[in-house]
C-alpha cells in the first residue's frame, strides 16, 4: 500500500515511490517483501498483459507449495516451500528457473496454521551478501547466496493456532522481524553477520497479527513501522525505542504499511470492525452474572451460548490456556473489539508520542482489504477486497475514484503490483486481472492459471514472476 503526496506531482510519483519503497533506489542490494512497494523499478519498461501468449513465457519451474513471494537478487531467485512435512529454502536460476540449491530446515514440530495458510508463508530477505529465511516452526536461518548455512537462530514456538505470517526485512546490517501472537509478542533486530540479537522490544498490548514491517527514512534516522492490532508504531531502528504511534487499526492486521515521500499509508480490515457489523463482548460483571453458573470467577466454553462471538475465539482469549476466561483475559479482548476499526489512513507523521489526533490527513472506510496490501501508483491507491472488488482512491485526499469487479472472484491474499501503466491483481483461485492505471476501472486482460495464488507477484527488470501453488512462472513482453 503506497501513496502519493500531491496529484500535482503525478510525474514525480514513480520516482518518489521507488526511493521510498524500502530505499530500493538508494540501496539496491536490499530486497524483501514489498521493498519496492509493489512497483517496477523502471516504469518505462514494457510488461506483458496476456499470460496466455506462449511467446511471453520465459520459463516455468515446478515448485512445491508455499505462500512466500519470490525474492530476486541478481541472477538468483530465493523462495521457501513446504511439502511432506519438509520446510525448504531454495535458490533458483533467474535465467532458467533451475534449482541451484536447496536447504531443509529441521524442526521438532510443524507449527499449527490456518486451513488456507502455510508453514512457508514468510518471504525471504536478501542484502546482496546473505539470504534470510524465516519459518514460524523454527525461527531464522541465514545462508550465503550459494546456499551455505552462515547461522541459525531458533525462535519458535509461538502461541497462535493460525501460525506465523510476517516476513523479515533487512537494512544496514540488521534483519528486522515482527511476531505478534496471543502472548509474548515482540519486534526484533538481528545482526546480519552473527545472528545475535541487537535489540528486542516486547509488545505487551499486541494481539495476534501477521504484518511485515516497513522502513521510513527521516532526518533523525530510519524508523521501523510496525502495523499491529489497533496500532501503527514507529520504532527507532538503532535502539528499538518507540518514537510515535497512531491508533485506529483493525483487531487483526495482515497488511504492510507503505511510505511515499513524507506520508505513511496503512489499510487494515478484520471481521467485526465495520459499522453496523461490529463484534462486542459484554462488560465482565454482566458476563459473570449471565454465564458464570458455578460462580468460580471464570467463564468456560460450556457456559457460553452458541451465538457468542467468544466461542470461536476462545483459544486466543484464554491466555494462560487453563480453559477458563478470567477478568483480565475477558477485558483485554473486549478492549480489542471495542477499539478496532476498518479503514485506510493517510498519515503525515510529525513529532513523537501519540499522533492519532494530529497527523491523520484523511481516512476511507470502503473496500478495505483483509490481507492484500494496497498499492499506490501514479496518484491512485488500488485495493483488492475479498470477493473481487477493486477500489481506486485518490492518494492525495482519499476520495473515491471508482470501484470495479475483478475477473477473479473469491479471496485476495497476494498484493497488487504495478508497472508500465498496468495494475496486476492475483486472486486466490489463480486468476490474474490486469487493469489500466488511472482513475477509471478498465480491464485490459485476465488469465486463469488453474492453480491457487497466495504469494505476491514480483516485477523486476521487465520480467513478471508469478508463483502459483505448484509452479513459478517468469514472463516478459515479447
């Protein structure tokens, strides 16, 4: 999700986006999830739109399942997979898709994960010298570009029956990772050479989320932007100290914040956060009077009615896993439901501390994506909502341009990407819809890959890399 500053600066937008997009122009060696904000490095390079054209297919490589996106560096593509209880980090040839090396990560147990999730969900980060691979079932491992193990850092397990989702990012000798779970949430900075912890900040108020952090460059140094339940927080990358925060996010956050110029954009959505459809929990005193039938000061599953919103969330609310909810556990999660909002915010951070009431430039509440991070391109923000609804919003003022129906129905886990005046949306069902960039919704083409897509496509050097559940495709305009 990116954004533009001024409609006036349409021509400068591409440059600003590239500079900001994780400093891809300034530090070309650092690649990680959305480090390019979903934008082609050179917007003038032609990109394909017809994936049924055999002349556009450079190569296709069969690949084991996984939800991570390709990480491209030089002649390498790095990716993770999970099949037959094996977690693998793989290096492929950029030229042919041939597997150059494969390293298995041995674990005691595979983490629990969502039915549509994967233990190979995190996208690899690369700084041009080393490859950083994270699995929620293990932790982080560092490899050379040729696949030699440099260091391993066990970090698992985590309390979360849906698994881990955030990916590592890398900058200036540090690998950053956020892990927000039911308990023991944290953000960490790791030394790229040794794997040792530089700093680790506990996130005591955080509940489970699956976001990847992003970076913001300021006159006072870089900030690490962490989007979690209810709050976007900026940390000092050198010390891990909180610098500022904005409240008003959803109760579960999957998307990544993006930076363009001096603006930060974050869109979050979770069930029960829309007006008219909000989920709420009774005050504790009322709940115990109604449900605590044995008057022991705790509420167990069998005491709750079938239509209670607590029932299917009991595991995450029961922090100590004693199969009973006490006052602290109940009120902690009731607060999450009460404060959660579904919206996209445009934030212009100035100052420190709580910026909620001073720095939000605009907000918009329709068509907000659940998992797919929004994209900003040529002054327009593009969002893909589950069900196949694309929403186009003015990045300067948050006004709606248009909504349209994408060819791919169903859910959207992959984030949109853009280049050459085209926006690419990939649905879970495997349909990619290509639309024209602009304020109107115009479909150029669509193609059904016949296999599910979870990882975000990557545009690099005029090529489009698309990962499906069983293959990795490389396309280039003929």
